């Protein structure tokens, strides 16, 4: 019931005029598909806010006992640096329980910008400050390189986005997300620019989703993790540079 309830709430939010002007975040709060990041960045000067639902079935942070809600903000500046902050809070916790909120500061660097024959390449580091703290809670650490290339198949009226990456299990600090190979793809039909199909593998689970862009700045993604639990995110983006 929880799965279908959340799905319909997100879907109803999308029954409005659409636009495809804004790129969306993954549930982790960085530009991506369902769970994995991509190497493409939002436009220089973009400021983005959002919130995600994270299911307990795939959330070691809660010992697989509780769902969680994440709130995030992302700022892209100098066209090649992105800083993100995500705050994750467990749901349905007993009163007085400690260590239910986890803060994840992240930074990403653009190495190459996508061109006709060149893919986009980026380096990402999640949970940076917490990883350097002695004894700090560390649940969402990641250090990775990711490559993204988009293709347009004119005869099929189809846009295809492809992404592949590799994450280090130990790079300066120990990481527990996006370790080893990960990747995914997105599909977008020319005549339906406001909807995109997403598929990815985050190194542990296979995930799928649908992304809708509303009112030019609002993006909604509803999906599944490992095809057995609901996840989703809503984000709003605007540009500080006019």
C-alpha cells in the first residue's frame, strides 16, 4: 500500500504543463538517473533543492528497519565544480533515539565536458568531511569516476543517455556506496520531451524509474530499487546567473 500511495502522489504532481529545460537529480541528491550519478552537470550558477524517499529494504544506515527521507541542496559554479549537501533522517523512530540524522557533504569536479565525439567525465566524492572526522558516523561515503555520453537516434526519434562508472572501496577513506563498477541508461522519445525512462545498477541493486519535468523548473522521479521497493525524488532548480 505504501508503494502505490507514494507512486500516485508523485504522479498526480505531474499532471500539469511540462517542459524539459531542467535536468534532474538522483535520489542521492546529485545529477543522475535513479541511484547513480552522471558526469553531466547542471548549468553554471544552478541552485537546486529537493527531497527523496529511501526504502528500508536497501538502507543499511537504518539496519534495514526504517525508511528515511533525505533533503538536499546542490550548487554548480565555475562550470566545473558542484557542491552538494544531503541530510537524511530516519522515519518512525522512538522518541529520544539518537543518531537518526546523517549529514552528507559532497563535491564533484568536471574533468571533460561532453562534445560530439567526447564523453563527459567527472570525479565525485561523497560524505567528504564526515569521512575525515575521527569517529564520525559514515554511512554514504563514495569516491568515483563516471563517464556519460548521450546519443540521438534520429530515425527512431529517440535520445539515449549512457553512463558507466567505477567507485573505489578505499580512497583516502573507506567508502560504502558506489564501490566497483556501476552504470545505467536513460531513454527519451522526441515527441514526449517531458518524460524519461531510467535504468541503472548502483553496484548492489538494479533500479528503474520514470522522470517527469513540470513547469520548466520542477522535476519528479518515481522508481523502484531492485524492483521490490519504491523510491523517488522531487527537486526544484533555478539559476542564480541571469
